[in-house]
C-alpha cells in the first residue's frame, strides 16, 4: 500500500520516534553531530541510536539494528558509508519505517556506479514503502516540532519561512545568516539528490503547512519540471514561492553538472516557466531573504501605490527613484489627506508624497503622518524611512519604532521600513523586526521588496 506523500512527510517532520543509524559517540563524526543536535534542540519524542558496536551513546540506549527498536520508527536518519546503505534500507523496509533521510554521499552525484547504487536503494525503499529524502543531504529542521536533524551547527530560529535547498552547504550558510539577521524558519530541508522526494512533493506538503507563510527554494536543476510547474502554479495562488535558481551563466551551469549531476537546462526556459507559475525569481541570497521576509511579515500589497514618510529629503528622493525603477508609483495624496497633514504638521514639513517630517520628527509626528497617509484611498502601502535622529531626540530611532509597530493593523495596509545607519539604529530595528515590520538598511532594498509584495496579489488575479 502506498501512503500519500503528505502523510509520509508529516511523520518525517513530526516524528514520534527517530532512529539514527550510524549514531556515534565520537565527537567530530557526522553520526555524533546528528544525535547531539537532535538532543540539544529539545526534540520531545523518543530517540534510538543505532550502532552495530555500541550499547550506549550520549546517555541513550543504543541498538544494533533498527529492527531491534521496540516500537514503530517514524523517521530513520541514515549516516553510514554508502556501501552499507543498501543493507540499512532493507532493515528500514523490514521495520516499516515511515521515512528516511539518507545523509550519506557517494551516489548519483559521483557518477554511474553511484547512480546504480542509488537506484538499488530506492527500489528497496519503494518495496518497503519507505519515503526517502536524499541521499547526499544535510538533514531537516522543523522548528515547530523542536526537530533539528542536521549535522551542522546553526540553530534555526522559529519563523514562517520554509526553505528547501538543493545544496546542503548553502542551506547551512542561509540558516546561520538567518539567525544572525533574526529571520526565522518554519522548516528547512536539504533535499540532496532527490532520488525519491523532490521539490514538488515538498511544495505540496508546505502548501498546507500552517506554520509556513512563504516557501523559499534554492534550485540547481529540476527532475520533473512539468509536475513542478503544475504544483507551483497551484501553490502560488495562496502562498508565495521565492526561488534562487543557480547556474544562470554558462560557467554556473557547468558547475551544477559536476555538483549534483543534474543538467542545468536553459536558463531562459527556467525564467519563462517560473514566470508562468508565478514564482518569484531572485538573483542573490540577499534578495531571497529580503523578499521572503517582507512577504512573510506583511503579506502582499493590494497595488503598486506607495506613500513615503521620511525625516530626510535625500532618502525620500532615492526611494521615489527606486519606486519608478521597480514599477511602483508614488502618487499624489488625496486632498483630504493633504489638508489633514497641513493642519497638524509644522510648516517646515513637506506634506506632498514623499512626506518629509524633517530632522526633528518625534514619535508622535511619525505616528500621525503614517496613520494619515496610510488611510488615504490612493495608497496601497507605506515606506517609512528614518535617518538617526538620536542626537536631537534621545533614543529616537527606538521610540519611533515602537510607535510604528501597531500601525499596519490600524491602517489595514503593509508598512515597510528603512532604518538607515549603524549601531544607533540597531535597537529600533530589533523592535521593528520582532514585531514583523520588515526593515531594510537602504530605501532601494525596501522598495525592491515592496515591488515583489505588489506582484504577489496582482499575479493571483
Ligand atoms: N549499522 C549500524 N552501525 C553502523 C553501520 C550499520 N550498518 N555501519 C556503520 N556503523 C557505525 C560505525 O561503526 C560507526 O560507529 P563508531 O563511530 O562508533 O565507530 C558509525 O556507524 C559511522 O560509520 P563509519 O563507518 O565510521 O562512517 P563515517 O562516520 O566515517 O561516515 C558518512 C559515514 C555517512 C558520514 C560518510 O560516508 C559520508 O557520506 N559523508 C559525507 C556526508 C555528506 O557530506 N552529505 C551531504 C551533505 S550536503
């Protein structure tokens, strides 16, 4: 009997029991790091280390084979050398394990012999109904289920972005950078060679995963492009999918063939296909983070019309230029809005869009201006820019941030910020981002993210 892939993936992300086959008590080994990470991240289910020579590892009773485990195993994590994986998979199939992560390298990514071995392992898995992620992968994370089954260090912080990466090391770097930038993840999957479970399966699972608001993918090549596009076209109607497709250049495409063994395919075809499936293509890790964060925190913009509120003219002009470059507009404000602004703001302020509150703008001036322009029917979202006012207004960048936090709900539209500067704005940025206001260090990056936000809703129509 074949279990639906969604159910298999669910028991891999939320396993009640995990067997780590190749678990080791020797620091420095991958089987040690895997077990230690699962324990340290606070996994609450049962952990069964499997090692054919040890009776106890890291304080847990160890078993010689997975069949010796006294209960059903939901997730097997396999970290034994390639030649041993076939036998281990036979054991997993015999034990009726629901799903397996094959960490081990040395399969189709290394050539024909490896491919044959991969096919053999997969055949055993299929017969035993064991769904497989990998081989040649780094592990998975499910922050909501307190599961960190990686052999690398970064501790993902909980959040709403699911990230699936075809490169383990890239995933490692992105998780680590995410922690530094306070960007949280719902799930992370190092997808490896995709012998069985591929991008399409994960898209289908993540489509219905309540913890995930945005799906981010690092793609080198697709196996079944037609199915991927069919699934993506459906998923992007409700959840944004953001992609980095590596191998845009000839040199990059060549590097992919030797990395994963996948044919990179023509970049122009990928580009057209992504557009058709309403997938956002980004060209750098920075852009991937920016877009995923903006969409996860504030969702889509109903249209392209942006109000800019700033305490300095220069960045307001830069933001206006960027809006035009990115297909957004900075429209004139409604007369009612202008009248309100003129009534309450000091005469030195500019009440036209961009609204310049000048250097001594305090939290109340910011709040009033954002709320007023935010309620304007000509406006779909507000970009708030701040250059450090702290010499005039003590802790101004932080107190103004606090004032902004409730405003997206008040105006019913997204707000994005650009707190510009160095250490003096750090606390304010923390306040903004902990409260899901996406902040960017420059107006240009903020505008670019808003351009993607405006496409999300319009592409769904
Ligand atoms: N059943 C139970 N235990 C087994 C076993 C089996 N079939 N085969 C091996 N073991 C035990 C070993 O005795 C060893 O235990 P010990 O540490 O107590 O001595 C442990 O499991 C690991 O086996 P070992 O032979 O020492 O392998 P290793 O740890 O050197 O390497 C891999 C195993 C999987 C890490 C390695 O083959 C590999 O593929 N590394 C690359 C991984 C990678 O980069 N993946 C892609 C990331 S993107």
